[in-house]
C-alpha cells in the first residue's frame, strides 16, 4: 500500500522519463505536491479547499510509473486524478489528457460529488491543482496585485497608500492578498481562523505581522495608514464574527473583500465551531455543517454590504460567497460586484490572463534570465502597459519567495505570449537556460472558463453560463500541440458553477517545441479575444482587427 510521503520534483537536466514532455508532466505533478507548494500534501490537497493533484496515493504512483515509460506517440488519460488508459497517438498530440470533477448537469452539486468522492470515483481538481501547474501563492499574486491596482486607480488616485483593506482567508490563493495590497502601498487587515496559515504566510514573506487581538490589529493598521506606510496584519478569528464586529465599531475600512474557501461550504468555518473541531464536524455532519456555514456566510456578506453602504469599495473575490449567502436567503448578496466585471474584463478582451512558467532545472537563475528576456522583448519605454509589466517583474524579482520549482506569473495578452514562448524556447536551445521550461496558465483566463459568478459574470450579451467556450479552448489547445490539456468542473466557485480548461506546453529547445508553442500560445489567448468579440465587447473587436484574429462572422 502506498501512502503519504514527502514529494519533491527532481531538479537539473537529467531525464528519468523518455523525453522532456513526459518529464515535464512528471515534475509538475510532483511539484504540485511538494510540501513547500501544497497546502495539505499528505491528503494530496494542493490549494483551494480540497483541490487535489491525484485521487489517491496509488493513483499518484501509477501516474509517476506511467509517465516514466510513456512514449513520444502515446497519451496518458487521467480521469479525476486517476490514470485510466494509455492510448497510441502521435508526436503533436498531448502526452496527457485530464478530465477532473466533471458531472452531468442535473447531478452537478456538492452532495452528489461527495457521494462519488467517498466511493473513490472522483476528485476535486480545482483549477491548477488537478492540472499540475500550481506554482504556489505567486500564481495569483499578479492578478491580485493588478486587481488592487485597478481599485486604487478607480477610487484612490492610483495608490492604496493611506487606505485600509479588510479581507479574510490566508490560504494558498488568499495568502497573496496582503502582499498585493502592500505592493500597492496600502495597509491590509487579514482575518484567518487557522493559526498555521498566518505563520505560513509570514514565513513565505507574504504577510508582515500577526496581531495578538483585533484591537491590536486596528491599532497597527491605523498607525501605518496615517504614516502612509504599507503594512499587512494577520489576525486570528472567524470572519463571520470579525467583519460584522468591525462594521459595528465603525472601523475605518476603505476596501473590503474576502478569500475564504466559501465555494465549498464544508471549507468555511461556521460561527460557534472551534477551528480544531472543523474537519471532524464537516466529515461527521456535512448537512448540518453546510447549513451553519451558509448562515455564517450570510452574516459575513451582510457586513460586507454594510461596509459598501458606508462608502467602502467592496467586491467578491471569486469564491462564491455571494452565492452561498443567497442560498441562505440573504437578499442583498449580489449588491456588490464580482472582481472580473469590476476590474478584469478589459484585460480579458485583449487576451490577457495569468500566463506563467516554471523552470524544470530548479535554478532561480533561469527565471531571472526569463525576466530579463521579457524586459527586452517588451521595453518599458514603449508603452504604459510595458512599463507596468516592468514594474511587476521588478517587484516580483524582489519580493516573491519561490515555492517549489522557481516560477514566474505574468499577465501577457494575444500576440505577446507566443513571442515570450518562442524566445524562451530559443534560450533553452542555446543553453542560456540550464534546462527546459513549462509554460502554462491558470484556468482563470480570458477564453478558458465559463463561470457566471466569476469570470463570465455579467457578460454583455448575457452569455454567462454558456460552457462551449472552455470546451473549444481545450480542443484547440490539444489540436495545437499543448503537452497536457485538462477540462475541469467546479473550480473556483464550486460544483455546478463553472467549467474550465487548462493547458501546459513544454519549451525543451527543439524546433518541434517551437512550432507547438507558437500555435498554442497564439490560439489559447486567441480564444479570449474571439469569446469577447462574440459577446460584443468593443475592445476585443479592436484587438481582433489590430492583431489579425480571424472572426468569421465579422468577415465577408
Ligand atoms: P484555501 O482553502 O487554501 O484557504 C482558505 C482559507 O480560508 C483557509 O486558510 C481557511 O482556514 C480560511 N477560512 C475558512 N473559513 C474561515 C472563516 N470563517 N474565517 C476566517 N478564515 C476562514 O483556499 P485558497 O486557495 O486560498 O482559495 C480561497 C478562495 O478563493 C477559494 O474559494 C477559491 O476558489 C477562490 N479563488 C479565487 C481566485 C481569484 O482569482 N480571485 C483564484 C483562486 C481561488
């Protein structure tokens, strides 16, 4: 019987598989479970509540074994974290195809998912957990940084200096919030019910200090705000109690959001339950727990609406907390917007999204070299966008602590990702990088997700729930040469609420990889442009016209 053990991807340029594409998949699966990367590696949980990289340890072992022997004309099929077949394909085909957590519409709810999960038949893949391209908290950092930069531009004269942001959840993704706020010059107060998560974020340099009480947190925050000094403060507590308390006290909060794992009511701590009892209670009495969690989320959201009424900038940060509060019967849950329609959609229209890459060498110098290459490819002097890219790369170079294999996140758009990919592949070929890279992205991308409470909330043409787009996205990536491609359900916002696709492509310095990268990294963001043209966004139409994206209904 195989069981929990520390997993770490090999470093360096020696292969244990038959080629770099297979080796890349192997190392990225292992990297997702590295204790530095995964939030709860013993349970194979990478991030986002219960988002897993493999269904069980036996499946993990079988995937490792299979990837080591997989040929260049073979494809491993993964059904919710378990390898179920190896098929003869061809060298342009993906080496791995994954489908995670997919359920037929009428059955697509947590109850049915949990029944099947308990039988060992499925697994929750979240987004990058089950598709092996999670790179730790950095993966969300730039998006969070850009979101807070957009808030600063909209309401606070371009900086968060002199403001206080209140949020909750310091998990794998939520842990990026404090650093994103301080990178924008502001003060963050972050409520978290698990003391080990507060310590982990401090250890990784994402959070500055832990307050010993709520009063202490407010004292630290207001002092830093008055001095216009960036500071992030973690405070232990239940957000469903602390956020209403802060509202009642009239705490001077300018911005409110939340990244607790609200998408999964069994991962949100209800009021009146001790954190130490949470896991057992959720396992023993899921229906009771869910009811209490939703009731607490309603209190939490009601307080967020209270802050909004008092003049604060309030937004949902992609965890479905509004939907859960509404299920409990709170009528004003959707009074504040989600972050995509509020700040991110114009970027999606340009094919921009959370593009990322990881150095299979394990050498941080390789990432530093890719950072320099990007600054040369997109000179800061050429446009304000390039200038903000340069600012991001400088801040990331200074502030980001790598978890597992060194990696970089960088929001690039249509016509940019392919240039970066080709340059990186040339750098591998010339020996400028010491081993290949993998290039992938979050599923939270411009053309890869249907999620009416998040990425596709309030689409111009009302097409929020149309899920053809992520399926087309996966098919076009598989047809364009991606190394692995995945289709998931329920990521980000929970069961029944999203369908999304991922891709990862290896840059191993070969001419073949160059050809594949050119196609994948054009077509993948191209899906974002055509999806938004189809929905009637003018900015997407401009981009399509400027950059020659073919849209048949606009031709002829
Ligand atoms: P996670 O499970 O790693 O962390 C969630 C944290 O919330 C945990 O540390 C938990 O202790 C804490 N928590 C739970 N209930 C609480 C309560 N009542 N009060 C205070 N703290 C509480 O999850 P994550 O990866 O950080 O993701 C958080 C949420 O954000 C998820 O719903 C996820 O789907 C969503 N998400 C959003 C984006 C985005 O771009 N906005 C991206 C990825 C994930």
